[in-house]
């Protein structure tokens, strides 16, 4: 492997083009000895002279002609790479790999629709999964950004909150507790609860809440989607703690009701999260900024 630097190649290329140390030095805003030094270092690492001096003029040697050919094509490749990165910076192309918590998907698509309208060239890959899987994906470094509840500390992540995520207790509209004010948390101990699967952020937040209040409701059903939980609640199979974002339509249609339980809603937040060491692409940076600036308003 040759030990040469791009700087040496750049200086050599200028000298070879001008066939003059003086003119190359002027073009590169360097002193002439600095230019000669770079060429000398390059000759040393190749082990062959690149220029020969005849009278006052310098000429390329055979090795010099070869090196001129390579240095031109290396310069071309670098310019091409620069253009690609410029395009990416300008969001003319680029990919955005994001994953969102199942619960965040109720507003994520709408946010993406706004973002994609402003940046039609960005190709978005969206994965929808639960909190535990999101943390694993961050660990594997397989995506740019994640939208989830507050991540645990100690994972070397950057997490910025952009919106509230209130968790409420829902019941079938004909449930006996509907319309009652200030229902004590303790009275939920007599109720059947429908909960999300282990690994769900909603589930762990509600478990923490009940533990703090020393109440243990009876878990009647475990389901791995918010949709299934809402259906089960509507069917009168029990109560559930869900994010307010998941029940907008059902509340409007009167298919479920929110119970006025003391200390509810549980106040959670949505965070945009990435690894601390991640070099975010222009598309990822733009989406993150979009979430922080407009996420709450649009969602
Ligand atoms: P989910 O929500 O895992 O329950 O879908 C994510 C969160 O609240 O962290």
C-alpha cells in the first residue's frame, strides 16, 4: 500500500499541470519550498522521481506521467463524491430509516405525510413495533431515528421530547363507572384489565403507576395491538389503559368512554431518539427538526 496523502496528490497534480513549481504554488496559495517538499515526499513514498529538470524547464518522468493519470482520476472521484454529499445535504436524495412505537403510529403517518410533501425525494422506511424491539434496533444501529416513550438511561442515546402522551383509562360506554367523577384508583382493583404485551411502553408505564398506588387490578387479557384492545373494551371485556392518541375516533363515535380516575391521565411524552454516536443524514436531521418544531401542532 502506498503511503501518500491527498494533499501531496493535489500539489503534484497542480505542478504537473503547470509544469512549474512557481505557478502551482501561486494557485494553491503555498510557498514554493512547501510545494517542492510535498512533491519530494510523494517521490519518496513511491520510490521514483516524478519530475526531471532540463535547463530551466521541468518535465514529467515516466512515473510522473503515470502518477498524473491517477491523480486526475482520484481528483475526479473526490469531486463526484463531494457532489453526491452535496445532493444529500440538499435533501435532493437520501433515505430516512425510522421506527416508531406501535402507539405512536396513530400520528406518525400523518407527520410523515407532511414531511414527505416538503421533501418528495426522500425515501422513507418506516417500521412499527413495540418499545422493547425499538431499543434493540437502536442497539443494532439499524436505523436513523426512533419515536418512542422516554428511553431508559444508560443506553448512550439522545432523546428529545416533542409531544405529550397522556395515558387514560377507557371503558365501554355502558360501563357502570362511566360519568362518575373522581373514581379512586383503588376501585380499579375490582375491575378486569386488558393490557398490552410485555415489552410495550404503555404497559410498563401503567404497571409502574399501579405499583406506586399499591393497586393490583386483575389482568383479564393480554393483547399485542391497541386495535385489539379497543375492540375488547367496546365488547365489554374489561377496562384498559391506553394512549389518548389511539382513541380519538372511538371517542368521537361514542364507542368507548374515558373514566375520570384520580391521578389519571398518566403523563408521558413522545421522544425522538437516536444513538449518541450516530452521524445523522441530512434527511434524518431534517425529520428530527421537523418533529421538534411542528410535531405536536400537526399531530
Ligand atoms: P408502546 O408505546 O410500546 O406501548 O406501543 C411506546 C411507549 O409508550 O414507550
